[in-house]
């Protein structure tokens, strides 16, 4: 080969500036270069396969369609070879000598003008070349981030006596094209040789190259070999027909994708053509996830564009309340920026998001309807995050129907029910979902505010999580039924419902002549408690408990107030109204003590003890030592009084 056979040319753009941008600023992650070179190789194989399907015969027809990568540490050489369509000398100059000249883009434009002759898309009738990735024509130049020199040796797959040529450049403004020597020339296709820079020798390590291939290009449609060993043995399962996939395949793919040792609880396989075209496999894990703690930002669905990974855990594809979903989404219409690292716009992702939400809710509705036990397992695993769906206004009613609660009508704390079942059990005339927030079932059952509901057979939803009250307030209504806390129920809220306590023995109402004495007792109790309470009054809500604390304006429940105080680091005690049960034996006993001696120390101890107990039931306790001291004093007085009675 003589020097006159070599043609040295200048790039056709403001190359020094453009290449500097491409290799130093456009890509944020240097390993992307390997993804781009593999994508180019895959494109070349796709183009060849397309023409073979049209009946054309390539050079060396028995040569397999594959990509082979090899590493030579001594020469600091990384080689990527494909057996695809290849390029002539002119095409090497056109495609690699012009910045932003895309052979794939030009090929697709030519496809539009070809008459169908086999291999057509079933829906459009045009040849199916949609798998070709390249669009911008600049991905190849990313290799200069890690290479000081690049050689591209290529032989066209078609044409009698097609000769191989070699393109060479150091990326600094010029390139050369010359005939390739016999030993260097591939039988068909393209070989890219990247001479690695000293500061990028990590890409001469097999484990590093293999990890990049698996991460970005693991689902390419052609086999990829690294130093003789195949790397991408896992198929792109989401592109396979649903009817041909077995559960074992879904489970194996899930474990590969998530590194979870357990099989998933469920899988959702989507192949959508309208309003946007995409394929997806989404999984519901069979293990809990801490989205309110350590895994707060560890969610999202992997986003692929034509089998090439674009972004791990993309959060635009699913709303936060479906954060439990794991899986992949692949679309051929994704608008990327020029580096294919980030998205140009998110309109398409919003459409995909809407379809995924619709399909996921439909799947959960079907599971709840046909496999209730399986749905309850889902709820126990992921219900905490799913509740955040109250933010999704267009789907709020569907989300509400999928919520599950423990309630006062169920036998134990493990049982759950939905809103539809609650409505079916409700007495005629009820149009409200009543709820109470508590740390556990026993605390909810003993809450004094629930007593009149229990007496009238009105079911109460038990809310155990801090987020639950926000959910209730956010939902507002479901099928015209309102959500209301029992704590803020007005005195006449249950007037239309009959007391079902039957013949339970009750203390007779206080005689009219004693009402003034009881009012005076309440005044005395207020004097004893001072500014710890707003007022002391007779309660209309209590059935069994002696007293309860009530918010004076009824605007906020005690559990919500506690939560807000924690958020604002406020440890002060709220000043509320103390309501007392006039029919309770304790209050009747206190009335007797008051009538005998309004200044009796026992009355003061009992009043403070009653307030402490109510404060404790309300979830507020700031001075446990003072509480214990008052309780001990009350017990001491009680013991002394009992001893006197025994003596008598």
C-alpha cells in the first residue's frame, strides 16, 4: 500500500470545537462510549438483516450476525467488531467524516421509499426497520473520550468485489481513509479499534467492560461476545409475546433485574400501541420496601429506548404511590437529547405514565375481585405507599375503592375491609365514613370518642399510620359519603340511630335539684386545673369513660395535633376542654365529696388524676414523674380512707 492510496481529509464541520464538546462536555459518563459503539454495531446488523429479509444475498452469507469485543492490554487496544452491513470508502468518509451525519437516519429515509418485498410491519405495511437505534450520528465520537486514536476497518456486505477500507483519526481535526491490508480486513462488516488513553485504562479490564455491557446493552437482539464469552444471554422479555412466556421466565427475569432472591408477588406485561407505543414488564415485589425511610428515593422503572438502557429508576414513568413497582419500559419513540443520556421533553413519558397507572389500577382491581387473599397480601406489603394515591385526583375514586382498613366491626387487628363493604354493613341513613386514629387496635377501641358509635352499632375505621389522616382529609368523599373523625362529631351526629346497648344497667339521671350542685362541682374542677383546660363541661359523647379532652374548636384531631407538634418540635401541652360523664360513678362520688367539703384534698387529687388519665388517653404526657407523684398521692389518700372505713 502506497501513500498515494491514503486520503487525508479535514472534517466537514468546525471540528476542533465540535469534537471538544462531544468528547469533553456532551457526555457525563465516560462508559457511555461503549454503549454507543455497541448500538452502532447492532444497527449495522439490523440493516443487514433487513436487506437479507428482502431477498438480497450478502458476502459470506453463512457468517453469523454477532458482535465480538476483545481486549489487548499490551497494545492498550479495545476492539468492537460486527458482521453487519459494513461501509465503503465513500460511506466511511460520509458517515464518520461529517459530524452529525447519521447512516441510520439516512437508511431509514431510504426505507420509506422502498417498495415492500417481505419483512413488512404487519400494521403499517412498510419494511420493519424500527429497531435501528442511531439518529444523531454523533455517538461514535464519544469514543474519543477514552481513545487517543480510533481505527475503523469496514467491508460492505453487498457489491461484487467489495473492498475493505480503514478510517483513522486522533479526533483533533482530520482523518484518513485508505485500503485495508488483507490481514486487517474483515470478511464482512466493521471493526472499531480504540487505542485507550492512559487515564482510561479501566476499560481494558474485562470485568469493567462486561459490567458496562450488562448495564447498558444487555438486551441487544444480537449476541455480544467479550474475549470469546457471551455476555448478553438474557432476552428482552418485554418484547416477547405474552402467551409464550411462562411464570418461571417472568420470575427469573425479575430476579435478574432486581437481585431479589424471592419471586415477585405478581407481574404485569404491557404491549401498548395507543395512545403511545411502548412495551413494559412491571412487577409487584413479594417483600416490603421502606419508602418512608432508607429507600425514600430508591424507586422508579428502568427506561429503555429500543433495548438500550437510557435511565435507571426513572420516576416520571410512575407516580409515587406506585413506587413499589419494579420493572422496565421500552419505547421506540423516546425523544432524547443529542447524547442519549437524558430526555429532551417529558410529554411522551406523561402519556406512558397515564397508561401504566390505568393498567396497574385495573390489575389491582381484578386481583382484589378475583383473588382477595392475594390482594390482602399486596396491601400488607405495599398499602402504606399506595395510600398516597389520594393525590391522584383523576383516579381518586378508583384508589379509594382499593384502600383497606381494620375497623371496629372486625374480629381482630389482622382483618381488613374495603369501603364498599363498610357501606354495605352501615345502617340505613348513614352517609359518613367515621374514623379514629390510634397507634394500635386496643388504643382505638378504648378511645372515649368511639363509645357512642359502639353503643349505636356504627362501624369506625381504625387508622394506625400517621399518613392515614392526611389520606382521609385528602379524599374528602367517596361515592358521596364523607370521611369524618369521631373526635369531631357534633353532639347530634348520631341522633337518628338507636342506642343498641339494650338493658345494660345505667346510673339514673341526676335529679333536677342536683344539677346546680354538679355545675358548681365543674366550676371547682376548673379552679383546681386552672389554665390547663379551657373549661370543664358535661359531655354528650361519653358512654363508659368518666372524662375526655376535646378540642375547643373541633378543627383538628388530637392525633393530627400531636403530629404537627412533633414536626414543629413543640412539646407544649394543648389547652382543651375537659368533658365529664355526669352518669359515671366516679363523677357521682366526686359530687358527694364536693357537697361534703368543696375544699377536700381528695377532690383536688381526683380532679388532677382525672385530667392526667384523659391527657394520657389523648396521647399527651410531658411530665411522667409528676403524673406518678400525683397517682401515688391519690393512692395514699385512698388507702388511708379505706383503712378508716374498715376500722369503722
